[in-house]
């Protein structure tokens, strides 16, 4: 769980009587003086959010004003009656792309409000387009983690790794269950989590290992998964669970390494990978690694002990 995403003034750290930047609505300040002082550092990201929001508003107004024709339902009801398969309607695509651009702009602002807003947009875009033709589902799990929503993260990942992979799942049937996994067991076997999903499950399990279980530090902020489990919190003998989690971590580490050998070294030394903009990629390539790293790096960096844990694993298993 991220300890960095606290709502505070970026200049003095104050958490009292904060007001939001009126331009981007996701940065907070204790007062006018510190907002002015911080303007140079905030200006580019702020303008990016403001511009992206303006473009999204324009595209939404355009879509809602569409009279409808033989290819496109009337815009007045399209957000309600056509939810679930937006991408199949060509006229919605400019709107969906503009909304994704806003998500990208928001994530350049490292605040709680920005991350929450980005996740809200992503989840609503998935509501509008269940099949996720744009691939935005990959952005959601790291944002859940950054917001301390560990259980929601794991439930989301499990649905996509199980039901979302079924060949006979009818994406066009809005009566089918969708993202309906709740309170799944994060300590269950990792067999079904392969390829990119292994990295996502690793993120959730990795949140638990360094502090809550392996170090048994109950005085520290704990994962919602651990905090909600009375048996774990009250147990005097966590040995069996520690061993189980250690084995899971090893399996997941190796699964990610097998899926893309570039990922772990890049996580430890991200450098220019965080700014690269690959136009296309194939499985197991550096380009795929760069995209996945950009999606999730902040969630690793904001979790105390997470990257250090990877350093230890990489030294032990990196060449295996």
C-alpha cells in the first residue's frame, strides 16, 4: 500500500485546510502563496490535465449531440443504452481516446486525487467497453495498489485471469457477470496467473510480504488484505503462512522473468524506459517491458520495501 499518496501541500507538507488547484482539480495547496511558489513545477502537468479535460468535454458533447443514424444510436441515450460495447460503435472512439488521454495526463500528477480520478475513469471506460479493445485494464491494478485497495486489485486481476480468459465468454451479453469476483483468496495457488497476470498477482502478494508477514510488524500501516484477516493478525505462529507466501513469491518472480526477461532488470534500473514511447510491441520484447513498467512503476516505488525485495530475489534467482 502506498505511503506516498497523502493529500498535502507539496511545498510545506501541511494537511490542514487544503484547497485544490482550480485548473487541474487534483493538486492541493495550503494557501495562495505556496500555490504561486509551486506554479513553475506544476505548470506543465497542470496544463496537460486542463487541455485533456477540455478535449474530452468537447468529444462528449459532440457524441451526445449525435442525432443517430443506421450506424450510430442517438447520442442522447448512447451512454446508458449502449454501455458495454462502445468500441463497436465507430462514433464513440474519438471520445474513448480522449478519455484515455486524460488518464495519461492525470497520472503525471503524483497525488491521491489524480490517481483516484484516473482509476475512476478507467473503471467507467471498462463499463462502457467490456471487451477493453484499448487495453486499459493493464493500468487499473497498479492504481488500486497505490490507493491501498489491495483486495479490489486482486479481485480485478483474478477476474481477468479466469473468466476474462474464457473462450466462450460472450462479451456482447450484458447480462453476463462482469468483474464480479469479490474477496478472493490472495494466498491461493498461483498456477492460473501466468504471463502478464503473474506480475500483477506478484504486486499484490509483494505488498504483504515485506512488512506485514515476513517482518511481522503490526505497528506499521498494513495491507487491507491483512488488516481484514483476524486469523492472521492474531496468530502467534505465522510460520506456515510465511513459507507459503515465500514459495508463491518465488514462483511469480520466475513466471514474470520467463514471460519477459527484461522486466525485473528494468524495474531495478528504470532510467529512460519510463519515458520511452513504443508504437508497437510483441510478447517478451523490450517494448512490451517498457509499457508494463510505465503502467506499474509508481506502485512499486511507493510501496516501502518492494523494490528492495526484488533486488534480493534478482540476486538469488535472476539467472535461473
